[in-house]
C-alpha cells in the first residue's frame, strides 16, 4: 500500500514539474521549481514512513520564525 502512495507522490511531483516547466523559460526558475518540488516530495515520502515527524509548516516556522522576531 505504501508503494502505491509513493508512486502517487512521485507521479504528482512529475506532473507538477512538467506543467511548470512548460510555463517557464528561465533556467533558474526551473531549478527553483524542481528543487522545491523534489524537497516537498521527499518530505511527503518521509512523512509516509514516520508520521510523527513535524510537517512542512513547522519547518517554515522554525526557519522564518526567528526572522519575524528580529524584524519586529
């Protein structure tokens, strides 16, 4: 069952990359799109096996929460 979920995550990631690549001509934009998509897919697969791990919102809060405090 988990293999089907992994395959689904990878297929959705590939579809996102294909659609976004068609709309973008800049090489750097394509690299950013691919990097974010691969990171999100990797995190989704990791969360599939370890559901107790914090999600992506917790990672963003950890990374940018201190910047918010500094900017105030």
